[in-house]
C-alpha cells in the first residue's frame, strides 16, 4: 500500500514537471517566434550571444552543488535551513565573481561595441538571482514539484508579458536583453514566499558545512564546465568569426530542434525506474530494456529529423518569416544531433546502475575538445552550417566512438549499436 501511494505521488510529481514544460513550450513558441521576427536575425543573434556567456558560467555558479543537494535534504531533513543558507551564500559569491568576469571579458573582446556590452551586462544580472533555484531542489526532495512548476510558469508568463509589452512599444534590443533577468528575479521572489509559506526553516550560513558541501560537489564542477564549453562556445565563436546574423540562424535552428525534446526526456525518465529494477533482478532483462530505450529514443529522434529535413524550410518560413531562411541549412544538419545527444542521456541509467560515473568526465572532455576544434575548422568556411556539423560530429564521437575505446564503457556502445539494428530487443 505504501509503495502504491509513493508511486502515485511520484507520478503526480512528474506530471506537474512535464505539464509545466508543455505549457512553457507553447508560450515560448508563440512569444519567442514573434520576438525573433521583430528583432531580426542580427539582434536575435546578439541576444543569444549574451545568453551563451551566462549559460557558460552557470555551470561554475552552481559549484556542482545541484548534483548533491537533493540527497543532502533527504539525509539531513533537520538541517534544511543550514543547507539552503550555505548553498545560497556559496553560490552568491561564485555568481558575483562570474558576472564580473563576463563583463570584463566582453569589455576586452567586444571593445567599442556599446550595444553588445550593454546587452551582455543586462543578461548577466540574471546570474545573481539564479542562485534562488536552490529552493527548487528543496521542493523536489519533498516531492512538491507542483509548487516549482507553478512558480516557474508564473515567472514565465510575467517575462512573456514583458516581452509582449516591448513588442507593442517597439523597444530596442537592450530592453529584450533584460527579459531573462526578469525571469530569474520573479522566480527568486516567488520561491522565497513559497518557502516561508511551507514553514521552511530559518536560513543560516555555516562555514564548516560549506567546506563539506564543496568537497562533495567539487568533482561535478569540471563535467559541468565541459558541458558548458561544448554547448555554448559555438555561439561565441560564430560571433567573433562571422557575426550576429549567423548566431541568429544557428540559434533558431537549435531552438526548433530542442522544442520537442521534453518528449524524449519523459520517455527516458519513464524507463529509468524500470531499468534500475531490472538490474536488481534480471541482468538479461536489464540489457534488453536498455536496448529498448535506445531504440525508441533513436528512431523517434530520426523520425523528427526526417520531418525537419523535408519540411524545415516551410516551418521556418511559416514561423519566423523569409528573413530567417538562412536557418534552414543549419537546421537540416543540427536536427540529427538530437538522436545521438539523447542516446547519451539515456545511457545514464546504465552508467549509474553499473557504477561507472567516474568515466563521464572523459566523455565530457572529449566533447568539449572535439567541438571547439571542429568549430575552429568549420565555422570560417561554412558559418552556422559549420557550427551545426561540428556539434553533430562531436556528439557522435562522444556517444559512440570514445566510449568504445574505454574498456568499462565499450559494452554500452555495443548495446547501442545492437539497439539501432533491433538486435536483442525480444525476450529469449
């Protein structure tokens, strides 16, 4: 009975997360498309350039604590005030230093470009308020994602309303740059109110606990940084090698590819507990279920990719207008990235069960190095299409090739290959 109740609570918890993402996707589709059309590829690219800096430094701002904090809440329920207060303090310091670093870098590399510097600075303000997503993990640990889903949605609606007002008033790009910061400011205020209403403990900072927390989370910082390098440097390199317009095309292509990926996340999250249970009881069934997950993720992604290759031009013209037709070519390349990227996400269940997390750092490092190297080679020749090709090749290297040369991960690469050709999916 207790197990059934818990299962029901977990299902409802996941339902709120997925439901919130669907609503946000719909709002983002409407407001995002209108905003992109209004700004044009150049200014839209400039906004994404600024966003690349904040996203890049976000991994450092979290200090890897996000990866361990839920367990801290579960294992030390009587010390939540100290956990949250200490985390906020540590992240506030790292976020402030990151914001200063970003502004300093932009002043040097974009010297004389006043609009660029102002846009980046306004986006950077959000880093200072992003620390309050710490409360999100407290609600998650209590299986109260309904609260975080509602908070995130309210903030998203407020930010979208702000953008709509800017569109009506026809404000310049600098006003739109502040939108991301408004999102984080709203979330911060709402989390503080909700935490108090849920009788959260009084917040406190502990220097000694801070050292313990950093010791536990430190090995997550490097992988996070590698992911940031892999995910954001293409936009920064496009800016300095080509220009803002190409960032606009590339960002549009990436946005369309990512718009539906919550479906893959939901599939993977649904398989996760089944795979873990199979690992405990039947290793053959464990392998079979992993292969089933890989096959589903791969072929669902491939189906969507075929759609974008055939109809991508029409979709972009319909949503963004003729001005964004330069995004068609990178879209037709980057869309294939999704299949390999989410195979990597799906692999995490196998890695956790087999206790081989320590090898992830090699995968992240290979992704960062190969992506940056390929961008240097391809962007000057092919612009946004080059960035798309670089991301695709780097993901294939990270998902298939590098793991094959690591003895402890080779088995998984073979499983993925077998899943793609439908080998071993049936019960013996």
